[in-house]
């Protein structure tokens, strides 16, 4: 009997281990709930335990610890690699364990938790709300307010931007954010569930906080920046395709120049990924993006995307928001179909 009992215990442990080792794919219903929650609530200010906010605090703590011991460039790179591995890997592992144990206790609780975690990886409503606030101030001819609101969503200096430059900044930002705030999270939710999507958000947050090219983060953030490039490679190109498709069903959009400009100018950007959706958006709107920007008082000149087109106006930025909305719904529809046909209960 002891031998039989030991064998049964072994099978149970092995079964649990195999279940934990399987990739967690989000349930179609949870995916739909996550997307709906983002549309309805966005990123509420009161949600103090939002995973991305917690990631930001963790990154700052890890950075302070790293700077106590990392002196040389090589040591900074190693420290940055460790921070990236710890945060992304830890986020993935912890989320997977929590979801697995919750599912063992209550399938309904697991569904609710999976839906909420998926919601926290998406940023469609928040992106559109912030961009619209800038454009509302622009329409009211309140440039100081438009610049102030714009500074919340871009990294460039905004204090001296004119109306056309503000419109361009909005278009470029919403085009790029279509990838890392909407398409990429949906992509990773489908192939790896909330654990992989949150690991992606950890990488994206690391890139935004330490993946800079200024002297303070040149070495510490190098690994995070390269991992972020890899993580966004496919989603960025999917985003460009969806922007082109969305322009076909959006008033004022044009799919033919969207795809032509993307294929021609998508690589004309310092980032291997940001230029993909931006070039597609430039063609869809038939406006010129890129050019001169200021960061911390320094001039940065980038190639034009859609150089043959005219500079964008406020109404072009509003059309960009509609194209982003269309691309997001197309992405969700594709993600839902994949989830339905691949999910294993």
C-alpha cells in the first residue's frame, strides 16, 4: 500500500508540474473582458496597485541598488541585464504561479484575475483620452495648455512647439503607442496569456525608464532597450499592417499610400520598430512625419516619413485617433479568433 500511495503522490506531483510548465493561454472570455474593461475604464488614477506602477517602483529600487555596486561600463551593462532578467522573468513566473494556484481553488476567481491582469496590459482608452485632451486644447487655440498636456505623452521638449508640431507629435505618439500599448499586449496575451503580456509590460517599462541613450543610462539600459526591440519586432509590423487596413475603413484614410509609405520609409527611424507604424500612419493620412525634435534642449534630426506629403494639422491628428481605434478593434478581432481556436481549457 505504501508503494501504491507513493506512486499516486508521484503522479499527482508530476501532473501538477506538467500543468505549471504548460504555456498559459488566455481564455477567449477573459480576453474579451480585458479589452472591454480597457475601453470602459482605461487606466484609472485610483488603481494604485496597477502592475505597471509597481514595476516602476521596483525598477527605481533595483536601479539604486545597481548604482551602489556597478562602477565601470561593463558592470553597468551586467547590472542592467540582471535587472531586466529579474523583473521580466520574475513577473512572468509570479503571475503564472498565482494564476495556476487561483485556478486550482476557483475557476471563476481565476477568470476574474486573468481578466483584470489582461486589462492592465492594455492602454487604448488612456491613449485616446490623453491625445484628445491635447487636440481639444489645440482646437481652442490654447497652445500653452496643449504643450503641457502633450508633455504627458511624449519624451520630446514641448515648450516651443507650434500647432503643426504639436499635431505631428500627437500622430507619431499614437502611431507608436498603437504597437506597445495595444497590439503587442494583445499579441502576447494570445500566445502566452497574462504572464507573458505582463512580462512584456515589464520590458516596455524598463525601456521607457532606463533604456535611454543619454550618459546616465547608456550602459545600464542597453540590454533592456535591445530586449524591448526584440519584443516589439513582430507587433510593430503587425501594427503597420493593421493601420493600413484600418485606413481603408476610416473616413479620410487611404490604404494604398499607407502600405507604400510603410514599405519604403518604415526603416527610416532610429528605432527598428517605431518607424513601422509611424510610416504607415504617415501614408494613411498623407502627412509628413519625422524631422527635427528637441530632447533636453538638444536638437535631433530624423529622416522624414512620407516626405512628399504636407505637414499635419489638428484634423489629421483626429483622423489618426480614428485609425488607431479601427486598428485596435481589428487586432482584438484577430486575437479573439486565435484565442478561440487555440485555447485549451
